[in-house]
């Protein structure tokens, strides 16, 4: 019962059937358990803590698949077309949160940069990553309390609807000991700051290289340029770090998310369209 | 007529076909790490593969011959009632590192049964 995928009742019933010696029974059960683990692609039975967070995006993908061909559920609004295409070819979709202990945040007047590291060592060797997206949540920019406002409430950003931000995503590389890592631009986007939404960036080339062992994973750098800088709070609207996120309770569902799309050569894709029975 | 109907029903009941089986992950303690679905309709195959094999039993040539031989020599077993068509399901689960994974697993649901 090393992993615990076989219920204890089943183990006991088999052992007590008297078909084999106790040692033989134990060996057969353990072999069967290994087959179960192998079937699921696990090394041991998962034992998640109560605090484990399931990203809403993964739930959306699951519901999108389970309704596929039945209710015609559309893709989540935040899902890019490239992600949908990737999901249609992948049989495994994995999500990762970054290692917060390894993040490096820097904020200058008109620029916020954040270095992320995602531990991808749990991706098995036989899984070929065909696509990956880095998802970053950004909140609409609220204009500062107006000086003549008696309530002190901040107004929505409609008054600053011209505000544009540029988000650049870089792959970091270079020698481990180097002070200044080199960066290669992977994706970039100009965004309107008056809308709250997830932004999806294509980081496939870097992740495919890392997981195939062709290059070393040094992480990403996200750069947020806010050219019309003038308000101190502005750099806070892109949720790249817990320290920039005011509501700690919602951080788990607003923090950056890396999603990989891969195939281990076994079976159909997750978003494979099935014929109705 | 009533006797004939009863016999036919009994024969149909016994012949190889798909039966309902809902696998509830909480029954095997897998609900701790499988987020969705809570369970699924897996189905199973059970029943006889009697001589002469009917068309709908999806038999192979070998199963037809084996059944024929069984009809003259009962030492040779009948063909077996097994799944002939299976489909995949997707599971959303947390792995041993608490990473959330959505994965498609093939051959999890019985779509059709036959004598093989």
C-alpha cells in the first residue's frame, strides 16, 4: 500500500482470499498499483493540501471540454485562439504558478519589471510540449480620488480611457552566475488600461526548449511600460506580484499562470470533438 | 406465446450486452485529488455468447468458429463478452506536486460490447 490508490478494503479482500501466500499477494497488489500510477502518469498518490488552488481557467477548460459537442459551450473569453488551437492538439494541459521566493520585482517611474520562475520539472520526458501561454491578470486602472470629491471614492477609469500600457514578455537566458541575465522578447501587447481581464501571451518557444532539455529554464521577465505615468498607483494594475496586489484573498485566482499544452503520445486531444452517440 | 416471450426475454437478458456502471471516485478515495468530474459512467459488458451468434454481437470470425466448435464440444469455451468500442474521458486533477492538470485518458468508457 505504498501509494494508496487501491482502497484498503480491496487490498484486504484480495489478501484474505487465500489464493497466494501473503508475500505473493502483496507483490501482486503492488504491481497492480504501479500500473494504476503509470496509467495516471503519477509517481505516488497525490495528497493535496486544503490550501491547494485550482485556477478558474483550468475549470473553464474542463467545462469547455465536457460540454464539447453537447451544448456547444464556447471557449472562455480569456482564452486566446492560439490556446484553443493548442488544446485541440494536446492530450495534457498543465498549469503552474511561479515560485514566489524566486521572484524579482523592480519598479521605476514608468516601468515595472518582474522576473518569474516556473518549476517545470514535473513535466515528464515523454510529453511533448506543443504550446504554452503565460496568463497575466490586469485590473482596470482607477483614477485617483479627485481633490474636490467629498466621498473619497475612486472613480472608474473611463476618465483615463486613453491610457495605454505595453506589456512585454521576455525569456531569460545566459550563464547561471551572470549578474545581468540576457533577455529575448517572446511576445508583446499594447493594452487599454480601462478594462479588467486576463492577457494571454505566447511563450511556446521558450517552454518547448526548457522541457525538451535543449536550454536551461531561467524564467521569464514581464515588463510593464506605462508611458503616461503620472499617478503613483498605476503600476499596480498588472497583477504580477503579491506585493502589488491589495486583496490577498483573491491573489490565488489573480496571480500569473503558466499553462502548457502537450501530448504524451497516448490517445486523443483534450478538446477532441467527439461525435454524438 | 407468453412462455415464448418469457424465454426470449430471458435469452436477451443473458446475452452479451452493455450494463450500467457509474464509477464514483469517492468510493475508491480518489476524490481527494480528482477535482472533476466526481465520477463517470464507465459501463461494463456481461452476458452469454450463445450459439448461433447473432449479428449484433460484433463477433470476429474467430469468435464465430469458436462458438461453433463449442456447440459440438463443450470442453472448448464459448467466446467472451468484452468491450469492442471504448471512448476517452478528461480528468481535472491535482498531481503529487499540487499542480493542476487536465488530461485526456483513452479507453475509459465502454461504448459497445461484443463476443470475441
